[in-house]
C-alpha cells in the first residue's frame, strides 16, 4: 500500500507558527487515515522549531531552489535567519517518506516549507507568489509526487488506480 506523507496541520495537529491548524475535513483524508495510509509530519517542528514561532518567509525574489543551494534564506519579519532549521525539516521529511514508503505527499499550501503551488512573497504583507516550499522541493527531487489540498481529486485518482 502506497502511503501519503501529509502536512500535520492538515490533519488537525496544532503545529502552525501561530499554534493553529489548517484542518481539512475532506472525507477522503479520514478514509486514508483509517486505512493507515497517512504519515503526518510537521517538518518545522520535526526540525526542533517551537510552537508558536515567528512567521517566516523565503526572501523576496528568491525561491526554494535558491534556499537549497545556499543562495537565499528563510527569515522572520525581524530578519532572524531560520534557514538551517527549515532545511533540516526538509531533510527529515524526505527521510520519513523513504522509511515509511510514501510515494505521494499532500502538503499545506502557502508555507515556506510545505507550499505546493504558491508561497508568501517574502514581504510579510500577505501577498503570495507562485512557487514551492523547501520541503516540497526536496520531496519532488526525491521522487515523491506532491499534491496540494486543491488537487486532492488527482491524489484520490492515483490511490484509486493503485487499489483498482
Ligand atoms: Fe503545517 Fe508544514 Fe507549516 Fe508544519 S511546516 S505547520 S506541517 S505547513
């Protein structure tokens, strides 16, 4: 059975930077959890960051690839540099996906870690831009197919094809 690495805040864990969740109530998530298919992980807390923690964003004009290559940082609004912890979270997520046999991932949109199609633009203004988080980039590089909650139909189709 192919397992799905899932952002922990999507399944109700209060691990967001502000102590909140991004709980999805899609019934397929509950069904996959009941099957033992879900592997929840919060890369940021897995890397040792506390909750709550300062909001952090990829620097303006940079992307996840630049962060992985050491050409850009992930910082908070006061300029605090959290890059090493976020990259550690990406490393732990990839290792977890490998150990647990996760061929797919369902990640929370917009996060500098878990973002799939968009992330904050780095100005702490609430604006977003196209791009992925550093965890999503690392998972994709490791061969994991990453979906956002908006794409859960496509993920369900993969799972159904596997089952059928
Ligand atoms: Fe959710 Fe990912 Fe942020 Fe953790 S790092 S709170 S799982 S979006």
